[in-house]
C-alpha cells in the first residue's frame, strides 16, 4: 500500500514537471519558431516584403544579376566579394584568386534571399537577448549592395534552441526575425572557405609535353631539374626524347618517374585552404619558412612556383602558391615525388644514344686504345676502325649493346673530397662519343673498390657507382671487335 502511494506521488510530480516544461520552455520556442505564427495577424512593417506564398522577407529578393557586392563579417574576420568590370564576382584584395562556385553561390543566395521563418517581435526591448546588440554582442553580419546602390545590413545573432536557424535583424531596426540555417550557415565561413581549392595551374595529360621546365628543391639544394629541348637539340645529343636532365647533370631522365610527378598536377586540389594572403607570419605558422621544399614548372609560358612544408605528423603538407597568394592543405599522397631519391629521377642506363646518331666512338684503357667511325644507318651502317678495318656490323651492334648496358647500381656514398681523390688517379676506362651533330661527351670510370667504379661525365658526377667488371667488359669487347672475335653483350666475361 505504502509503495503504491509513493508511485502515485512520483507520477503526479512528473506530470507537474512536464506541464511546467511545456508552458515555460517548449511552448515559447514553438511560438517563436513556427512559420505559421499568425502571419495573418501581423501587419507588415515598412521594410518587409510579403511574397506570393505569404512569407515575410526582410527586403526584396535579389538574385545574382542584381547584386553588386556582399560584405561579410564573422568571428573569422571580414571579406567582400564584388562584381568586377568583367561582370565576374571576385574577392576584394585578391582579385586574381579563383573562387569556389558552390560556396560563392551559397553566399549570394543567402544574402539576397532574406525569407524569414517568423517575426519574433517588431520592437525588441533588449537586442542582446537574441545576440543582436552591435555593441554588446559583436554579432556576425552581412551587407548587401545592389547594382542600383541599395544597401541592406543584416545582423545574425544566436542560434535557435531547436538548432533550426538564427535570430536576425536589420541595421537600425529592433524588429527580430528567424531565418533558417540553410540560408545563413555560409555567412559564418571565413574568406578561406570561399576560395577555390585548385590553387595552382593544372597539367592535363595532353599538356605534359608542353611543360618546358620542371624542378624540385629541398631547402637550397636542387634535387632534380628538367627542361624540354627541341627535336634538333635532342638529335644533337642523340636522344629519342625531348627532355634533358639538367640536375643531376650528364645523366638521362627517368621518364616514368618524371611523368608520374607531372600527373600529380592533373587535378591538384587542396582538401582545404589554410590562408589567403601569404605573409611572413603565415609562412612561419604553417612551417613554410625557409621553403623546406620548392616546386617550379613552366607551362605554356606561365611560371608556377610552390613552396611546401615538411610532412606533418598527421600526414599532410602545407603548400603555398606564390602565383595565387594562397596556402592550401594537401594529403601526403598528393606529392609522393617529394620523397623520391635522386637516383629514381635518373634512368638506370647512363648511355642511351641511338646508334644512328653516332659519328665516332673512342675507347681508352690500359688494355686498348681504339676509335670507331660510323657512317650510314640501319642496314647501311658502316663501321671503320682507326686502322681502316671494317668490322662486322652485326657483331659491332653487340658491342654497342654492351655500352647501352652501362647501368647505375646505387649511390657511391663518397664525399666530394673522396670523389676528387678517386679522379686524381688513372681512369679504369675512358669512353668518348661524338654525335653526327658534333656533340662530344666523355665518360671516365675510376675504381673505388674491388667491385665498384664511379663514372664522371664531362668532368662531373661520381655520386653513383657501377660494376667494376662492366668497365672491364667494355675494354674486352672492344678488343674482340678489333680481332674479329664474336661479342655477346650478355656475357659478363
């Protein structure tokens, strides 16, 4: 019996609480937010516009073509977008910056279409109750200017309890309204959000051959530098591709690595914009001081210069586009080539000249000293030794394949001083070729261990090593050609 009384009392108390909650909390909110809150009994105020469906607007509906500018202020700062002389909306102070069309449209629609859910009061005693007092609350706001120079400034206050919208009021008015989230949420974004996430020039697959220069630097050191060359220049160098590796000098470009790097810019879109307007403090904030990495390329005469931070702990890069004055955020997988070693930018084969482009080949070592002159091409190729002998062309092609099989094996791991010391000795092998265009290149091999040699090309290099036995094989195969003995390019002896 006692237990039943306790349950009855508890049920009564709960009922009382629910009734009080309804009348003092829920009911006022519903009255404040109900779009059908006796619109018929509210007389339109001077500024208000009633549309065809009976909904109240703070001012007439202005679409894109009627808007001259929109100024936005919120906790992220202030920015203005305006219509320029080319009838395009641009960001004031950053007119060359591309804007995100979706975000820009949301700002234009939100500013121009001031349809309300309800008018709460036409004369608020205390605007700060709604977060709308300009002095006390520092509310967000936007100012719309039309092409016929009409202006409307709207303050945006607290969010509704139901999270369905915001309290708003016009400048110099104490009438308070509610407007839905969908129209106002973009008014709380910073100018970084209105910028397009494509912060630099893209390189379409059809434009890769039009990239005339490309370089990657780590700090002050150039990791790789590539330039395009004309067909005539390629022919003079005996190359089949119209690219030349400038750094490291003397080597052939690894086209696969290079193409993969260019492909990264086919759709180079940031996940977010970190900052607009590159300053010293922003470079420091995002780890870009001193340019940990730099990327440069030239396409269709337009230069692009990017600086990149070190990779962050959460696997991101901050990328500063100095062309567009903006800093973007990119996942590490967007720039995999930043961690590519020099050796991967270089083709494994250091000699890749087409035999039809060769006029003369000279081989010198402590075992042989011979010069071959080449004339004609294809089936009509004629090879002549310094003694006037004409070796079998098919056999000579096997010797030429031995030259083409001169491969980089890895880093020599020598200091500059150690490379100079190795170069001061007698070379193990000197291989010189001259193209039919008159370009001469000299390869000199120096022994650094029982199984390793370095190669210096036109006096530079030494960072990679080659098999000691391969340089010896070049000498041996050269002797076989002179003696009329068969050559097998795949035979290591």
